């Protein structure tokens, strides 16, 4: 059970983890100008504000919560996912203009002309303790954007609950899961781009190869990315980078050889 007096802002190790989560989220939303985790614990009289953020999102969150309105404010108030395809032309928030946002957040005024879509997903990680993930995009938001935020909201909620319970082992498991997710997504992307399969097919290929070669899936994923690219895989935010062993690298080489042979001819 979470400790009753637990306050996320007092736990730097949690904030470090959330920054890693946001780095991974940003990698999955490459057109994002910013992403953030916002929290509010009503038991302590907190006003909602970003707990961890990348890019322009801390300021975008603050602007929307200042009274201008927007997806962030509505998601937090109504506890539903909110999406805007084009924020500053969205008639739901007439006060949220580009000029008003610039006055509220002058530090990001130069970035505001790039702002297009915004999405926010909120929930509760415990009673009276709200959490929200949001992003600001250079392109229109979509249902896929919301689905990505929902998946990460679940991970962030788990991180909060785990830290509040002072469960160090589970905390480390979350870090490992985050690393693994990133490595596998890179490998899936490499397969999709190289042989023209879809995401489900790429996942099936990796999982089957991991089982057949008896190697860890995350090590196979990193080894495959490195084999294809010829350079070290990017592992943003990882405390201890995943280091494939010899069998994993052999498996990646054999897998790629088989995939290339099966590649459809142009």
C-alpha cells in the first residue's frame, strides 16, 4: 500500500525515472515539441503542475492551467482523454490563442508558431491523487497519439504506486521494463522499415527468434539494431545499457540473414 504521506515531488529518484519514461515517449512521438507528467494531490492542497517534462511542455501545461483552458485542463477536470488537432484554432478554447500563450509563457514564445496538435490523458494513481500525460506536437494529433499516451500513463501510474510503496525491487523492475521496451521498439522499427512487415509481424518474428535461439528478447533486439545499422543502438535514459552477448549477436545475424532472403522482391 502507498505510504499515506507520500508526495512525488519529494522523491528525486522517481522524477529521474519519469524523465526516462518521457525520453522514451518522446522517441515514440518524434514530432513532439514537448511531453510532460503532471500531478495533483488534493489531500495536500496541491495545484496541478508538471512533475517531469521535456521540451516546451512544462510551459504549455502551465499556460493551459492558468485559466486559458485547453486539452490539459479539460483532461484533468473531466478525467477523459482530450485531443486537439490544431490547438490555437480549436473553438473549444477561445481564450487559448497563440498571443495569450506567449504572454503566459514567454520562455517558449519562439516555439509557439510550431505548435499544432495537443493531447492529454489523465487518471488517478490513488484516491484524490491525479496524474496526467500530455504532449504538444508539430503536426495534428490523432487517435494514435492518444493511444500512446494511455499506454504510458499506465506505466507512470505504476511507477508512482511502486515508489510510494517503497518497493525498491519493483522500482528496478520498472527501469528494466523501460529499457526493454525501448530496445524492442527499435528492433521492430528496423524490421518494419527493412522488410515491409507490420508491427505485429515484427513482434512475432522477434519473440519466435528469442525462443528458438534461447536468448533474451531485449538483448536480441539491441543486437539486431546494431547488426543492421553497423553502430551502437541508442538507449536514451538507460542507467545500464543493454549489452548483447555472443549468442544474442549470432542470433541477430542469423535472423537478419533469413529475413533478407524472405524479403519480397520489388
